[in-house]
C-alpha cells in the first residue's frame, strides 16, 4: 500500500514538473499574428554608384563611407569602402585566401564600432577581422582571425571578443554566445519546442534556419526565418522572445533526413523563401522578403518593416530586384544593390511611420 502511494506521489510530482516546464516554455515565446501591413509605399530610387562584376551581399554605412560586402571578392577583397563625398574607392579589406587574416567564403559580415570589419568564413570555420585606425589609406590594417569551435549558420558580433551564433548543429538552443578569445560558450534562449512528434529535433531546427541580426544597442537580437514568414525578437536582458507571424503565414516545406550521423532537413524545391537579408536601426527592423521558391530567391523587391516591440509598420516596394540594402542611422535614407544592373541606388525614407 505504501509502495503504491509512493508511486502515485512520484507520478504526481513528475506530472506537475512537466506542466511547469511547458508553462515556462510558453512564457518564453509570445506570438503576434497579422494578415496585412497597415501601410505600404514605393521607393523612388536613383542611381548612386556603379559596381562591376560582383555579388553584393551586404551594405554598411560609416560616418563618411559606404561599404560593400562582395561575396565574389572581385577586387580580391570582400569589403570595399567608398567615400560618400566623391564615391571613390578608399580602401579594400580582407583578402580572398587561406593565409592569416584571409577568408575563402561565407555570407555574413559586418562593421563593428565603424572601424573593424569582420567576416564569418563558413568554409574555413573562422572569424576574420580587419581594423584600420589610421587616416591615410597607405597605413597598415591590423588583421586577426579566430577559429570557431563549432558550426554556426550566421553570427553577429556583440563586441570585440564575443559573438552570437545561430543555426548550430551541436546545441539545441536557438542562440549561443561565444567568447572568441577562449571559446567559452553559453546557450541562450529556449529550444524549438513546438514540433511534430515524428520530426527529429535537429531536422526541425535545420528547417527553421534564420538570418541573425542585432540591434545597434546590442540588447536585442532578431531571427529572420528563411522558410517561414516569422520574425523572432529576442531580448537579451530578459532571455525572452516574441514572434511576429505574417502576413502570409507560410510554413517550411521539407523532408527530414539522417546523414553523416545527424538529422537534417532537405528543403523542398518548391518551398517558399521568406527573408533573405535585413538591416537594423535603433528604431526599426528592416527585412528583405522574397516570397519566391527556393531556386529563385537570390533577390527580392519587398522590405518588411517592424518596430522593436513587434508591431508591423509597413511594407516597402523597392520596384527593383535587390540583394542587399542599408539604412542610415536616422532612418532617413536607404541604399540598395541591384545585381542585374550592378548599381547601388538610394532613396529617401522620409515619411516612415514612427
């Protein structure tokens, strides 16, 4: 009799513990759904700069420069810095290669503190940085590189020694914080807890790969999912997140597969690509939305805009098929790259709803 009561007590404790876990997991993610943007507008783009032969993946603005991240490294460098005053090439950074401070291939880079250029080299699994602190173009650049202990799909720099990683294949959590000087890693935020029982966890996680972005103030992150029109805003201070879903509410189309000792997702050829690029300011989240099938999704002409509270703001029609864009700190000007014409174009954003 005592044994039966003891077993019942164990069952009750386990049941209550499971409920507590489910409640805690639910608290971590708050979902907002919408069907239509409340405002839409078109850009009036004008030609700004001609760039020959490259594929521009990202654009950045510094105080006096426009920086182009060219994945083809047509100048034998990945970063090319142009003067905003005369539009002339000032300097190039991070050579293509395998030597110290060089890179072979990837699709994520950035400018930290407006003076350090960083590139996530997926092929060599390392982070490469180049810092130019002088005022004369002939002065040397300080190069550095950090071998990453694990794979990350995309990364963002928190500061000079720490990065955030997304899409890892060694940890269940959505985000990892890695100290690149000693390779100490911390798991952040929750796991992907709402998945069908017949789908292996890492296949589900693979199907929900995203592009990772950070707010300039570094207190929030954004996951812009590739195969579903969901945007997740992660608050680093509270370790909680909020998902904005819409306007189409498309879900990933994929087939689970076990290969080379791990589960993964094989994305269907007719799967819809959602977000393919983005840029963050302190006021708004700007994301380039495709809506095309996976094989047609290198460019897009719509930018979805949200605020940092998770409210949809507006849908911007670029009227051009672009691969990258950057927005000024005051949200007044946008620069975009159109691969078909190899042009950087710009337009005013004055009138964006506050």
